[in-house]
C-alpha cells in the first residue's frame, strides 16, 4: 500500500486533479466526461451524458470514441485513484488535456450532480449481436442505438428485400415497410423476401412473416398504402432514416421532397439492367456539401428515357447487391459511425465489375434543400404509380 500511495503521489505531480463540481461545469461547456469504471459499477449509475469505457479497454477503444488528441477530457472512476492511473496512460498516448476527477462517482452522487442508469443489452441480445459488440465502431453503444432506431423501407421489392433482411438481422428495433403491391411470380427472380407460397399475397405481409421469423424481438410495421402528397408526411415523420427502393421517378421526387422537409436522411438505391447506384441525400446533415435528389435530377426525364424494370429488365442479383449497400449505409447512419455517401454517388456495373464513386454538388439555388422556411416550402407533386423493382 505504501508503494501504491507513493506511485499515486507521483502521478499527482504530472496529472492535474479537479473536484466533481468543476468537472461537471466543464462538461456543460463541452468537455468530455469519461467514466472508466467497470460495467457492473456503471450499471448502478453513471454521470449523465458521460462516455463510458472500462479501464481495461481504455487504451484500445479511446481513439474510436475520442479521436482528437486536443479534446479536453475529465476521467472519473469510483474514488479518483484509477482515474489518475488512466489519465497518465492517455497522456502517454498523446492526449494533451487530461484531468482526473477527485472523489470519483462517490463524490459525484454526494454532491447531487445528475446521473443516470445506462441502458444495457439483455442477455439474449448480448448473444445475438456478439459479432457487432466485438467491433469497436459499433459495440454495445452502437447496438443499443440500432435497437432504439426506426427505419422505413419504401418498396418491399428487389432493393427493399435485402435491406429489410439485413436491418432486421442487425437489430434495428422498428422497421416500417410501405408497399400496397401483391407478390407476382415474376417478382421471385429478385425479390428475396418472398417465396412461391407468397404469390397472390400482399408483399408487406410476406415480408413481416419472414422478418419476424428471423428476429422476433424487433417490430415490423406493414403499411399497405401508396405514398401520395396527402399521407407522406405522416408516414415518414416518425422514422430516423428512409430507404428508397422504388423504381418510379415521381415517387422518388416525393420521397426526396418529404425527407428534405422533415430533415430525415434518405438512402437511395436504384438499378437498371446491369447497373446500380447508391447514395444518401441528407441536406440537414452537418456536412457542408449535402445535396438532395433534385440537386442531381432537377426534373424527371421523359418516360421513354427512363423505362421501369418491367420494361427494361434487371439482372436478378443486382438489386441484392445495391440493397446490401443501402442497408450498410442505413446501419452506419443509425449507429453513428463511418463515412457516409452524402455528396457522393457510387455507380456499379456488373458487366464490367466496375465500381466508381463520383462527387455530387448541392445546388445553392435548389428550391427544396435551399428553402429554410417551411411556410414557403414547395408543394408536393402527387403520386402517380410505383414499381418496387
């Protein structure tokens, strides 16, 4: 114990300590409060809005949570001793503004400072999503975000099918699926949510049955409606992300216009014969260049230049490839990690195995994403027809 005390005294010579009230005020001003206690300690309470990384995983995971070495960080443990040791370790890693909180969480509670009981995964979720939990960019924090998220898929067809499968497998807590169409045998070549026994049934009912069999703990909401100017706001407004898997320009514009107005990210996928495209339209994001669909395609092309899948055909596997990329993008949005396809478009050609990413620019004069006033937001064009690939 004598050696430990001596070691801690030496650390106090190089690590600055602050009391819990100072740490709380600094947190309110934008500094990071980092709770390094073990999970069983944190489960009984942790400072509100603290980042939580156990001491044993701190050096391995800190860069993913706090990549900027100039960030002001206040470390908190139970009493203030482990935080001293960990503060020194972070200083050795290159973090320049590190402080240890004296008295730890014990003093934090005694001073009446705000704390919360963090949400944790159920034992069955720890097992189901174990491979996600091993990834630092996802972890328990990201998985909890997924379980508490809501995703809306427009079209239970070729693109919507793999999107739905993988969002359900990933544990997105609520998945809404809009489609009023009935399964036709010609759909089965690419729409993998449905089977021969689904022919003649509603696509959303077929989707619900299979997705609930895959993951019964999540909520699937089948919506047997056609999007139109009258219902789109109410149908989209409760969701965190919208995935557009339709094959009709009128509907794509309607989805775009509503997502821009409601400030919802719109993950867009499209296919044509052997070609596919993936991007995310999200002008409300913090990214400087964040175009909407109308920035790229201001007006619909003539019908003869934009045939549907029923008219032009599509390689059956192609919507699956595009849908998986759309699902990946949605998971990144919902869990909050990685670089998104905002301001970029991925173009894929299955004939040549070419993948290209192009920059797309936001139009400063776009009447939709450039409109800052809902009162003067352009009216929606009404729905005509849709094909969900």
